[in-house]
C-alpha cells in the first residue's frame, strides 16, 4: 500500500486531530502538524505558512503601501519592495493553502490584477496585510527576506558557481570519508557540496560488501531503474558482453545513457575489486570544456548550445531510445546547466542541410578537448571506495584492463533532483542562507 500525501510514509495512524479550528489560526507560526480538514480528510503535512524558521533573519520594522506595491523596511536597513498581487498570491495561510501538500486554494484566478492591501502593518517583526475583503496575511520576515526578488536578493541566489577543473584534479581529488558523509550533519553537507561544486566526489572507507552500493546511493536519493542498466549493474568483464562496460576495453569518457530525455542524474560507482594494471578511472569536466569553447571557439559554442544532437540506443525487440538535445544546455542566465555527450551513442545528425558541417566542426571541437590529457583527471579507485558523479556535467571513462583480473565495480543511478532536494533541506537546517541557490537543472 502506498501512502497518500496526507499519510505518514511509515503507515502509522498517528496524525493531528487539530482540524480547522486550530489550523485556521491566522498568522499561525507554522510547524503544527495537520492544518485542516479537507473534504473530511485531515491533512497530514505540517502547515508551513510564510516562515522558514531562520533564527538570524532581519525583522520587519516598517511597511508602506505605494500604489500596486508594498515597501517593506527591515532591521538590516534594507528596503525590499513586493508587488501587491505577488503578496496576495503568495499568502500561505491555512485558508489560502499549503504548498507543502499541494492543497492550495488561492491561485491567480482568486484576485484581480490590481489588488492592493487596505492596510500594511508590522506585528512582532512580521509583515501583516489586511486585504479589501478582510482577509489577513502574515509574512514572517525570514520568508520575506529569503523570497525577495529585488536585484540584490536574486544576486544572492545566483551566487553559486561550479568549480571547474582539468587534469590537476587528479592530485586533489575531492574526497570524503564515509563516516563523515553519512553523519546526517556537517560531514554530509560537506560531501553534498563537493558533489555540487566539482560534479564528482570520492567516498573513502565505504567497504566492499555489495550492500554498501545501495547505502551509498541512498545518501543522495532512491535508485533510478532503467532498461539498459536495470537497478544495480555489475561492471566486470564477461565472456559475452552486451555493453562495452562489460569488457576489458578502455572506455572513453562519456555521459551515461545520453539517449534518455532525462539521462541518469548521479552515477554511483562502488569498487569491490580493482586491478594493479590499467583500470584507471578517468573524469572530464563538461563545464570546463564549455568554458573553454565559449572563450576560444565561440562559433562551436554557439552551435553546441543551439543545434540538437541525436543520441540513440536500440536493443532490438526490446527498446529503441532516442533523444534530441543541445550538447551544452544553458540556463536562463546563459550559464551551462548540463552537458550531454556520449560519442558512441551519437545518432545520425538531423539538422538543416546547411548546418551539418557546422555541427560536426563543433562536436569535433568538444571531442578534441574531451580526449585531451589536459582535460582528463585520472585516479585509481580502490576496493571499498565509491565515487559519485554528476552525470549531466562530468564524463567518466576508464583505461583498459585485463578481463581476467577480476576487476568489479557496481553501478547505479539516482535522479539529480533527488540529490538537490536533499541538499536544500540539509542546507536549510545547517546554513539557511545557502539553501535556495539556483542550481543547474541538467541537460
Ligand atoms: Fe558509463
Ligand atoms: Zn491567506
């Protein structure tokens, strides 16, 4: 039986019986479980209200209605301005609805475009607005400051930048001990941030029990099953290999399963046994290549960010995968949000006839960098170690090894948004003003 959104995941019957009387307390400070009865069903998710619970937030010290806007003064001496309809729409009181459980009643259809509050006041450091129909909205100062959309606030959320790297990463490979990475606190946040910033992190002292693969995956999210890899995939040489991975051949750096619309997010590699000869793991930062192309080969950069490449994979009689997507995806600010390139899975280019040569030139410019030692970091992953890789940014490969050596790696995948979702929630607890950074949403 799967739990509905109002049911505890563990199936326990314990839930708030607070009902609407408790739940509708105006300006509720949130966190109280159960915010009301909806159609006779008592909701389970705690009502959040317009609050984040950030202790050191500036408080609201004054508010003025100015036409279709409200100017709000804060104790950090900043004036933050909010459109009236933004404020009305974003009221998360029990009557307007809780975004935590998706039971929400106020939408853009609920108020006219020219709505303006009748009064604006400061109450205990919160902003309190009363609307013409008598509806009362209370906004915690931490929620308001965090969600402000003036230039300074948006700049704060845009501060995060990837740390791009080339071959030199081999000598300072981001590494965290499993004991720290799994501490549920600062060590875990540190591991998450290395993966976010470098797109790759090695985990030491995980152990060689095959069960540790899933434990490592669950550090960042649930395992994502695919037709090509199944749930957990054993990478070792086999007499009859369906995929290149299951041979002793070198594997050039690549993005796993680039032929999916949304390729696997985080690669989880777990080394059970390796060989002393060959079998080195190689990594290339797709964002570093994108930077290099933008600076040195703008025509190639332009082609790779606008023309689609086709990736294909067909297992006859079973599945026929095909994706079309730019090789480098840019976000709303023109920054790379994802890279998708698996040379051996590239399908026939399918662009207007006069673009084919331009696309090939651009792919070649990318490929030359990907194959160059200058961009390639190489390490030997030892038994008992794991490596987490952002599969929408960092390409991975390996050097050849003797198929009789017994080299054995276990592999699975976790969606990137599951990882980012856990990162945000842990950040909100440990370092709240970093929790809402814009993160690359992938290829
Ligand atoms: Fe791979
Ligand atoms: Zn409301």
